[in-house]
C-alpha cells in the first residue's frame, strides 16, 4: 500500500489506555497565561522518565475561558489514576499557584471527580475558603499578592496514549521536514496533544535495556550509525527515522490524527511510513497503519 506515493508498512502502532485530565489555565494577561501553561506541561514527554505526558491543546474557534480572560487548555495523561492525581497536584501547586494572576478550572464536563482544588488549597494553611464564581465552585488560597483560585474538583477521563508512526527518510533534512509537516497537521486538531518537543521524536525508544537499571533504551536495531548490530533492521538507503507520538481523548481521534499526519508526512524523500510495535508489552491497543 502506498500514500502519495510513499509505501505504508503492514504494521500496527501499539498504544495503551491512559487516564487524562483537561485543565483550563487563565490569567490577567496572555503573557501570564502562557507562562503558566508552558511551565505546567514541562518535562512531560514520556512515561519512561516523566510522571505524566502533557501538552497544550489546540484551540477551537469557539474556545472561551470560564472567566473570560486569556487562557489555554492543557491535557495531562498517565497510566494510572493515582499517578495522574499526583502529577496534577504537583504541577498546579508548584506552577500555577505561584504564577501571578492565574486561575485554574476543570476542562471536562464528564468523568470521575478528583478534589484537586481542595488538595492544593491546603497550602493556605487553614485560611483557604470556598467561593462561587463564574458558575463554578472554587477555592481561594490567600497569597502575598492577593489570592489564588481554582475549581474545587476536576474530572478525569479515559483516553489513549502512545499512538504513533515512523518516518523513514533518505536524509536527515528531508525526514525532519516531513515529520514537521505531519506534526503541524496533527497539532491543529482538538482532543489531543503531541507530548514531545515540537511534536517530533528524534529518538524512538524500545522496551528494555542492556542495563538492568533501565526500563527503556534507544532503538538500536534502527540506528543508522550503529553498523555492527547483527539485528540491524534499518532499510537500505535510510539515513534517519523520526517518530510522531499522539495522546488523545479517544481512539477515534487518535486514528484520525494518525491518518492526517501520515498523509502530510508522505513527501518527497520519505522512503516509507512505519510504526512502533512491542508485541503487547506496552499496551493492548493496536492500530494497523493500512486500515487508516
């Protein structure tokens, strides 16, 4: 099977179910809303070493914040509810609370309730209080520059993480450009994030390592610079491989995003499109590329 006319591997992308939350971060100005959003999703690219995978969600044309101020929607994904809860407490408490003028709201209408605001409000040292504003139940935490407010409870849903595809290119330059096209096309969609920087992964990983202390390592079988690997699987003529990873609020959104990204990435200089599959060691969700 070909696409534009790049060959599509007969392989399934292996993904896994993840719990997620959407937070709406607002502030008095676009500057402080952006500062809080960027710091909140920092160092959250992969569950290999990060507590969660997070990013800023694309805005819809009708997007508006509960308080009418500048803001962003953030998505956070984790394997377990407990891990997600810990990350939300840490990131809201360590980033949003001390950032000037910030307010935090839940961005999901349905899901399991988690009293995130009440947990973070304990920073108020017993001086925190409840507020009813913007049609939401908020908590107010006294701080030296006024008060920090956020919704008492946020909702958590179930989504998908790790949906992916690989770009096999005859040169680093053409491969990166193709991957950028794919990432840019996907990033326009709502209901998902591309957790890695710029949406492009320069170092896809495999499960396991030669070192017992590590649970993951580089995809040595696909590294062009490793020429003495007897298990070498990189196709002839390929100089670089880039990966795009997608976390989405539903499997259907992930599939649509993959199709859109693969189409955009199927440009001149791309020798084929593939995907990472670990034989069920990562997750139990398989997305056959050709079915897209």
